[in-house]
């Protein structure tokens, strides 16, 4: 496997991981109860 192919595969892997993370965050934001719990926990720190 050439270095260029390895680099492109690595880049595609990171791009896929980032897209998956963004999709997961978006899915959590569609649940209002999750957001309320998250804000309550954040507010409890202060």
C-alpha cells in the first residue's frame, strides 16, 4: 500500500468519525428531555 493511499484512507476514516460524532450530537439535540438534564447538570456546577 502506498503512502498516498494510506493517507487518503486515514483521512477518510477521520472524516467518517467526525460525521458520525456530529450525527450523534444532532440526534441528542432532538430530545428535549436530554437537553434539560444536560443544562441542569451544568447549572449544578455553579
